[in-house]
C-alpha cells in the first residue's frame, strides 16, 4: 500500500559554508540513491552566520510500504549527515496531505 507524504529535511549545527556544502553533497547522493532527487530539491543557506541545509518535496511523494521505508530513510539521513559533519543535527519532518483538510 502506498502513502502520500510530504518530506522536509533540515540540517543545523554547521560551522561554515564548507560544512554546508559537504552535507549538501551527502544528502544529494542519498536522494539520488532513493530516486527522489528531482522531487526533493535541497540547498544551503547562510542566515547571518548560521548555516543550514534544507529541502522539501515539491509535491506529495507516493511511497510504497512507507512504514518500512521511513525508519530506514531517517537512519540513512542521520548516517550520511554524521559521516559528512559529525556535529551536524539533521531533522526529517513528514506531512500527510491526505489527512489534512
């Protein structure tokens, strides 16, 4: 069974542009492996000296067996971000547009 979900990624705790670009590259690779790189654009931003990587789905993603994919994806995000910049703090947030009014 498939579920329609909205995906939002954010990574904080980045010291500078170099760390932001490292995390961006790591997440881009993961999204490519998952086949959702075109549906979830990501980028980095410098907000007055605080660096973040963010991205969100352009539209709802239809994911089969979401109950199994979600924890594996969240673990993969934590792993690739931690490998790139150990001090970084990734957050994955899900939305369920079919349940919203």
